[in-house]
């Protein structure tokens, strides 16, 4: 029922599962999480994520992945993300999206130009393959939106959304989906919940961004995809509908995102 649109399956804390990823997979199934997208942030992660997707996907759990370079990676890694390399690595059907890409001036604003150039290349690869972008933005919303507009990007996710309604509206106007993480459940996130109320229901997604940002009531603990129903529960309370309805709604929205430019939708392989 539930789709975790953004998780880092190769970076999870496996202590509670005795060091085995199979425990994470079993917990996902018990929580009715039937689909997840494993996010890549560095080329060095690619093979490990491919192995996870191929090994653990089955009839009860659909797994896909993204291909991309996070804006916080070092200069050499950012520069290595050429359009040609991204297109080649993201062509298999197991790759559902391009990213995690974007801009992050919180951790470093010394390489703004190369972050921006990398984002442009990811957008170009997305347009060639007709696969959605996964956009990270932190303290860089104006530049992020400007580049998305200038490059005519219109297909993707603003992941782990933490901005205001005006930012959400501009992204929505471009054609993007807005994905909410466990942050929306935090006590001090009322302004974010106010923005969530205004997002059209057919453009909402949910995610864990695990192992980071565990939702209430798991805040402060290592996050994992099995906790995405807690994000759905927060939105359900906000909307006055059932958690199951949020699960079904956001799963359908993810279907639509993947199908937007692909009549055959997505496939494993």
C-alpha cells in the first residue's frame, strides 16, 4: 500500500536487525510498505544499490533506484556527473529517476557554480531519458527554482520538502510533485503542515529519507522505510482522512509520476 519515494537502503542502521538488510525488508512488508525507491548520491554507491534492488525485490515489494550525484559531494564527483555518464547509468529499467541532485548552500557555498552546473547536467539527462528528477534544495530555493525554470525542467520530485507555500506553488507550477518526510510530523513544523494543506492531493508524495529524519513517534532513532506510514499518518490527521487513504493516494501519485512520459510505466530489470 505505502510507497517510500526516497530512502537510502545502502546507508541504513542495521543494528536493530542484527546487521542484516533482510530485517529491514521484512519490517517494510509488515508495515504494508510495498514499494520504495533507493536513492543514489555518489557513483561509488551504484553497484551496491543495484545489488540491493535486484536481491530484495519480489512479488510483495517493488524496488527501484535513482542515479545521480548529491550537491554536497566533492568537486571531483560533481564534475564526473556528465550528461553522457548519467544517461548511460540511468538507462536500465530498474532506474526510475535522476538524482539526488539539486543545490545545497547550507553545508557549503564555495562550489555554487559547480553545483549549479551539475544540476543542469542532471536536468539534461532527465529530459533525454524522460525520467523524473529528484531535487534536493537547502538554503538555495531561489537558485534551484531559477535553474529548473531556465532549463525547462517539468518532471520530478522536490524531495524532503521544507520550504514555504510560495516555493511549493512555484515548483507545482513547473509540474513537480512535493514529497514530505518525517519533518512534517515534528512539533515545530506547523508552517510546513500549513503548506502541505495547500498542495493539491494529486501532487503529494511521502518518503522517509532514511536513515535520516525519523518521524514522530520514532524521532531521534535511526529511520527506515517501515516508518513511512507514520508520515502518512501525520498527513491523514491533517487532511481528516484515513492513513490508508493517504497511502493509496500517494502510491497512485507515484505511479503517475513514473508513467508521465512512459506509456509502459516502469519495469524491473
